[in-house]
């Protein structure tokens, strides 16, 4: 697949500005002057349509290398730059995959025992303590990582290692974090559904019970660090109370197996797993305004209404409820709060209530899509189902009309 410019994008002026800022020394090496280069590189990142297997970091690297390679040979314009970027993407996609291991932790009480599991071509290993080599390498990285986070690094979370194949360190970290957040999404969905409301005082905490530890590191299978780069949770404020679900662990794992079985042959597997991860990541947020906006975006995804009006989102979400007229009004209020929050930066005292209201609609839709009882082929097709009337008499009338139309066409 060739890299393409996104429709209705004109990069001409940005590339001209970059080209004018370049200079080449006597050895043929290129450099760029001015402070606008970073702005222009960031703009290009959103103007190009890469293969979906290229992670964000590699896209940025390819864009930079594409500018350098093109600029050293010729004028940086739309044609020459795109040709070079396509070549670099091809080089990346032809890389042989290697085995990497993500090392992270979860806010489970450490006495929780979870067996090793294989899920979507990844192996998950849960242990109280890390193998010696992993621990030694992590401690070296922690010396620098601790300055990037607020709060202490927890020492009593349950350790998790995710073994995965990747073309690069950044490919591996993207894949492994996605898979880990997918598992967490399923687990948190099991527990979150049972909590319909929450009223808390003082500092707000995330809705999710099972959170990632603040720092993630990447290793080779023998435990040696694959990179000294670390990944950290920017919203982390300190260790949370460990979640002890010992009495419900068996039911949680049964729920996970059921969901995984449904996902195996799911007709729109990639879409629904991405939405599960979005749900999980939204509810990781201790900032409930950010959590609310993340949930609303997930609701738009579940109703396939991102490019349509809010009325479409609300109508489709309310269709799933027993009292659609009532729930339409609740959703309208959430929509009004969403707009106020975005445009004015307002935060209501009722934000916790709004988050839990919105969470309930998102969870109802997630369960509907995961089960996919009616075997829809895509999120869009499932969302079109939600456009039907909620009145039984109106549905029967439409059925009669459709049957008549079929009879007419067959005559």
C-alpha cells in the first residue's frame, strides 16, 4: 500500500516552507533552519494516510527521514516527498518481526492468582515477583523514570508480562498495551456494570477498578531491556487501593472467556475491540471531565455517528433502552453538558453523576455489539438497526410494507 495524502488536504505550502528552510553543506548533509520545522512535521503527520500497521512513532520517524532523504536529492514537494515516504514505509513493513516482552503491573491485590493465558497471539504472565533479570533492568530504568511521574511507584501491584511479536520496539509497545488494555477492558466491564452510580468526596478517583501501573518497560525474552525508553501514565497521582476481587475472580474469568469466544468469530472484530479499549482508557481517567469526553467519543463510535449530528447519537443510544423517550431526554442533557464542557471548559458539581449516567449507555451498547445476536457485518450496519422506530405498531406497519414490496418485486 502506498502512502497517500488525506482527501481535501493541500500540503503544498507546508512543504514549500520546509524546502526553503533547508541548507546542504559541502559533504551533502542537510539541515533545517528556523523554529517552524517541528510545527510543520506535526502537521504532515495528520496529512498522510499510512498503512494501519505503522505505529505513530514510526510514522513520525518516516516523515522526518523522508524530508531528509528527499531534501538531500531534490526539491521537497508533494510528489518527491510522497514517493520517498512510501518507500520508507515499505522498508518498515518488510522488517522481520521479533519477540518482545512488555513489563507492567496491575492494581490487583498481589494475592490474586491468575494463570498464564494466550490471547490474540499474545501471552500474558501474572506473577507477584518479576524474574531476576527483568527486575534488575527495570530498577535501572526506574532511576530516571521516577522523575517523570507524580507519586511513588507502587511496589505491591500484581506484575504482568505480555509477550508479543513486533517489527520494532514501538510496534511492540503499541500492540502489547492495546492487548493489555483489551483484557483490562473486559475485566473492568464485568465489574463496572454492577456500579450504576457513585457519590464521592475529596479527590476523585478513576471509575475502573483494575488500573495499569505508572510505568511500562520493554524487554527481550531473556529480560534484557530492549530500550531504555519507558512509557508512563501521565495522569498517575500515586498508588491506588489494591483491588481484591478474590470472591468474584472466578466469575470475572468466566465472563472474560465468554467475551473472548464471542470476539474470536466476531464479524467486526477490529472495530469492537478498539471500542472496548477506548472504553477502558476513558474510565482510567481520574480527571472526570476527560473521562466524560472519552466516554462520549466511545458512544459516538458505538452508534457510528461520529460524522453525523448529536441527534443521531442520541436517537440510536436511546433505541437500546426500554423507555426511549425518557432516555432521549437524559442523553440530551448529557449532550448539552458535553458541549458546555468543551466550549467553555466548565466543570459541573454533578460531573460524577454525568459520568456514571453516560457509562451505563456505553456499557449497554458494548454488550449489544459484543453479543452481535443479529449477526451484523459492521458497526455501521448495527447502528442502522438502531434507526428503526421504537413503536411496535410502527414496526409492524413497516414490516407489512416491506413484505408488500418483496411480493411486488417477485411478481
